[in-house]
């Protein structure tokens, strides 16, 4: 493996938002084998059955929004692109499979000569997404579309989960900054780094995770821990030393001993004795324990009375969107929040249920035939066919009205009224007029070659904020959000019903 500096010099394209995650990955590991083992037993089986070159179509989608929310925020596409571009098998990988004793020479040759040949479409990162619509679509030979399943899902599920949680926190904060504080309690190194990235896409102001700044351009910040205060003879000396070191960015943690009796008074003293004489204004204090609503009100009055109305108050300490919302309902005088474990692990509901399902396969005549998966649970019945998804926006207000899934190639004419209906409760119908239709998926890979120029992290973040503005406030509620409809075209709905009938008769 080449030294990092050499690899960095050879890197041809570095996004504006920071280094590629692959710079980190390829220095340490090849993630091509990031798959469930049965992906490879199936691929080997396809060779045995002689159908490995049949063209198949798979969709990535999810069935429900975590915490009964109204929508999710899609994140992870950049990492998916990098992982696909890095797919390759070493002789050591092939030897690993050989020792398993159940794989064929055809399979080994496939690995040795592997070159990605699939088409991939995806909704753009940062987009609000809804259940049962295709987020990522992969089309290509069975031998290839099968083996990328785990890689796609682990990336999509985790980053989308954290972006969705971050969006909830940001809405609760009502314009106040949220900083991601969860590195030390994340589910491993990648959880810390990629979680920070996903949270930033959804609107967090930054992270405490330094490597996420270094590698991906997520702004990192931090001041002091309680250990800094404890390391000095007393709280005043600790604050004084910090202010002398960082007079232009003096942010003090005031709850190590007693917030109101010593923390805030010592902070005010240091502001007057050190920061102001150096020609700067102090920035903030942070509360990390106690009754945050009560303490923030008292601290705010003390700071104001001392001539520091511009000093901000930050709160941390196992916060989530419900605590933040309640603090603001209690008129807490807080300007920003640091959120750790409840964000980086999405602690209230730590699993995002994205799935990867076969929806079409080539027949002997080379035609793509829709495929369906049935289930005793209606929610698990898949929507068949090679599809496209549109979002309808009102021309008068720009608001998202509904998503509309069609079979690939179906015409969607937004110059004429269109009647949409709930695919489950089909009597629920609505005729839309004065709308524009926008296709949500863009092509990412064409016959295995990347054809999509990924935006910078800042561009993704700005795009996500703009897309959030297209959602009605009723969809953004935490409890009982308004249902946003994802409807099927008449042709697609009829195809699904026909396949259900045919499968039931077998």
C-alpha cells in the first residue's frame, strides 16, 4: 500500500467539501467483501444455473419512517459512489473463497476479472424521501446486482437514519444551532465520521469529530471539558488560562462546581479582566447539567446585568428533540445545543429499515418482466417493475404535493390535470392542476462508469435545506404528521394487481 501522502497527491478529484472518504478507506482496507455471505453463494449459484448474465433490476426503498415521522432525509450517496468505484477482488480474496470449498472456478474467474457493468440511478442526497418509493435503482447482470446489496444498504440505512434524526432536532431547535457531539458514543469509527457528515447534510451547524472535518469538510469545533477546569487550582484560574489562550473565542463551561454561585460569576470576572482588555468580546458559556431551563434564565440575567447581553448560552447533556422542544416551551434562554448519543445513534429508534428487492428480470426474449414479492403482511408486498419516481410541486407556492411512481418510459405530462389515488385506499383520489413534475432519480453509473458529478458537501447541505422548504409544516410534525402520498400510476397499479392475482393462483 502506498503512503497516504503519495495517494493524496495522485487523487485527481477532491470535492470542495473535503477529501474523499475513499482516501481513508483505501489506505486501510478494501470493502468489496462488505457483503452478506449469501450474496456470494447466490452469485456462484447463478453461474451453476447459467443465468449469471441475465439482466435484473433491484430497488432500494424503505417501508416506514423512524419514530413515526412524516419523512426521512436521504444521505450516503457519495459513499455509495466511492464504494462502487472501489470494487475489486484481490488474489487473497479469491484464496479466501477457495478455502471455503463450495465455489466454482467460474466464480473465481468472475472475481479475478471483475469490472462493474451496471446502471445505477439514485435520488439526490439531502432530498426528503418517503416510504415505498425507489431511492436507488440498480440494473445489470444478476452476478453483479446481487453482490452490492449489503454495501448499498449499510450505507443508505445508517446515514439516512442519522440525517433524519438530525432533521428532527433542527426543527425542534427553531432556528437555534445544533452541534453534533456524539463521536465518543457512536457505533464505531465509521459511525462517528459518517454520522457527523449525515447530520451536517440535514442542517447541523457542525461536529465535535475532528476527522470528519479533516476528511469530509464537516466544520469541527470545541472548547473545554470539565477536566480542564479540574486540572487547575480553582475554577477562576482555569477560566483565566483559557481566556488568555483563546481571547477571540472565549467559551467557558460553567457547571463543573456550581453554575450560579461560581461558574457564571467567574466567567464574568474573566470576561472583564482578560477578554475585554485584549480588545475582544466573549462568545458563550455552556451548561452541561442541572435544570437547564432554570439555570439558563438565571445565567442570562446575570450576563445581561454584567453587560454581556451578546454572550450566548449553549446547552448539552443527553438532549433529544423532545427535551429541546420542552426547554423552549419553558422559555429557556438557550441559543444553541450540543447533542451527542441521541443523535449519533438515533437512540430512540436506532434502525432504518431500508431493503433491496428484485423488481424485474430479463426473460428469454430479452424483455424485462416485472417481479413481485408477496407477504402475509401487506406492507411487505413489493411494487414490481423497472420504475421512475416523480415529485409534483405546486406552481403557485413551490410546495411538494405528492410523489408519483410510474413504469419506466411512462409519460408524465404536467401541462394537463392528473388524478392520483392512494394505492391501498383507491377511493381516495385527488386531481392536481397547476403543478410541475420533477423526476427524482438521476443516473449515477452508466454501464459501470460514473456519469454523475457529485456536488460538494456544502452544496448538498444547501440543497437539502431548500428541499425542506418545499414540505408543508403539517408533514414536519413529530406527532401524527400529515400523510404525504406516494401514489402509483394507473398502469403500475394494474401491473401490481395482476401479479398479485397470478401469484395467488399458483
